[in-house]
């Protein structure tokens, strides 16, 4: 599976750690930045990462900012993106199983590297269950389509 990963400065160090963790596990990982701790704007990173998913180049994404919230808000403004900000493994598992989330977000100032590894494992290990959950996810996407 090809993944896209990105962060702002608040998530930079954790992003680098998680990127290496995923590469070591055999994932093909595309990094859209940021590439230093210099201040930058998380919507720019979210946009660049989501474009990789929208084009089909990457299947899923991992985004990190200070809290995980700003970058998930920005990602969820991008068409076709279902981003979930998680700091526990139960939620990270179920956003795949029930919500078909195509982006996982978390905060570099909230979770440590050990928990972040468990979050990405939980998120990436399952597959969308479909069925009644597909009806609900389709309604989410219909909401997006009907916005002016
Ligand atoms: C940057 O200081 C910080 O606001 C950002 O990383 C993020 O936490 C926003 O939601």
C-alpha cells in the first residue's frame, strides 16, 4: 500500500519517526513535508497530502500537527477525504472498519512515538466493513456533494 505522510512544524519530529516506522514495515511512503521545524501552515500540508490521495497516487494518508486537529480540519475540507483525528487505538481501528477513513491524524504534542506506532498499526490493519457502514459513509459523501 502506498501512503502519503505530512506534518507541520508541530508534528515534524513525530512525522519523521512514524515515516521510518512505516518504511521499516515495508510501506511505500511519500513525504509531502514539512522538512524542518521551521514554522509553516498545516492547511498547505493537508492540501498537498490530500492531492496525492485524490489523484490515486496514494491510498491512505497520515497527517500530524501539534494537536492533530487543525490538519484534520483542513484535510476534511478536501473533496473525497475522510480524515480522523485519533489518540487512542480503539478509535484508530474503527475509523477504518466503520468510517473508511482515508487519512489518520494525530498530534505531535499529544501522543508519543510508541502510541503513534500503535495508532498507525490499528488504522492500517483492518479493512472497511461496508454494509450498514457504507450507507452511512455514502451519506457523509452526499453531504459533501450537496454543499454550495
Ligand atoms: C502550530 O503551532 C499548531 O497550532 C498546529 O500544529 C496545530 O496544533 C493546529 O491545530
